[in-house]
């Protein structure tokens, strides 16, 4: 495991804090199958228009770690709670691979030791209050057990075990990840959410979103659709069964793609949805 020091290159603009204010280590995943901090920074700047960066450390797919900020610099990670967070992210859209898990255990133990943080204060992003996200794709209970079993010395990391699948895994699909929401995407969504599987989103109002769907997957009318009700419940937005900009915004927020309420043809949020349906992690 190599430590790549990119602290002098990372996005600036972040506030400082006293290290004594750090109470938690937050574990994230990038929700992308590849990439590194530089790629994520281009996305944050270009797509979100942010001028501050995320994650103190990023664990790459080969197990190396990019060190982006000193601990006294606040980084983006857990919305509204970052003044007390030390954010560590691994690159991936599911569980970390064996090399990443080894590095994660080593880096979390090293930082726990620095900040005097108990294993119970090491949490996945989704475990913090008010966070509507599936981040990270790691069983945090199992992860914490590996921390308590291990030494807090960075030179003696706990032995890695085989990563376990995300307990939230559902049926896997094999969709083309093309960002086009047509019948097959609807079917996979219906299967994942446990509603009748016919590939049709029924009784929809005509709006910018329903009209951006592909190839006969939508039927217009009034009353709303079962699969959209199930989707809305999952992503925590008013469950009226009608697909519109508010539901798209909630979905974008849930999946971590840019939030504008627009369903493009093709669409980034649909691509991410398809990726998650394929991985069984939606
Ligand atoms: Zn996260």
C-alpha cells in the first residue's frame, strides 16, 4: 500500500478546525467503478459547481491511498456534519476489494489512534442521522468487528477477510447502462422493488419527465403507478405514484448524481440506476 500525497493539489476553499473537534470517521464509497480524486474533483467542479473538495483520503482500486487534506481541514462527505468528520472514501460501487479492505482497516485504525476514536464512532455515511444515501456498499457492523479485532498500530493492520456482499442486495439485472429508461429498466426496477413485472409505468401525467421515457414504457392517464409508489417510498419523497421533477430530484439525491429534476435523453441518473440494478445494490 502506497500513500500518494496530493495535499498540495487538492481543491481548496475548505474551512479549518481544531483536530479535537473530530468525533467520527466516516466511510464512503465513490459509487463509481473506477476513478480517483482528480476525476472526482473534475465532476464536483464541473457538474456540481463546487469550489470545495471532498474526502480526506481516497482508497484506490489497487489499494493505494490518496491523502488529500490534513485533518485540521474540513472536507465534504456527510451533509451538515463535516466539521466533526474525518472522511475516507474507497473507489467502487459495491463492497471494497480485498486490497482496499486491507488499506481501509489500516487507515481507519491509524486515524482512530490519532484522534482517540472508538470503533463505534467509525460509521458508514448512511448510518449518520438525516443522510439519504446507500453509501457505502460495505457491511459496517462486520467492518467495525474487524477494527476491534485489530491493533490500532498502522504497522500491524488486522488481517483482511473476504468482503461480504451488501446485505441490502436484491435481484441483479443485466441492463445496458445507456441512460435510456425504457421497458427493460422498468422491469428491472419492478423486480427490485417487488411490484408486478410488466415493464409499464401506468397512469402517468404528461410532463417533462414522463415524456422523456423510452420505447413504450409509459402509459398516460391519472392515478399513478405501483412501481413509482414503491420507488418514491424508497427514496423518501411524497408517494403519489406519478413520475415528475420532484421524484427525479429525490432519485438524483439518492443516487448521488447532479440534482436538477431533469430527465435527459439519455440521463446520468438513469445510468446510475441501471448500474445499481445490475449490481443488485439499488
Ligand atoms: Zn458517502
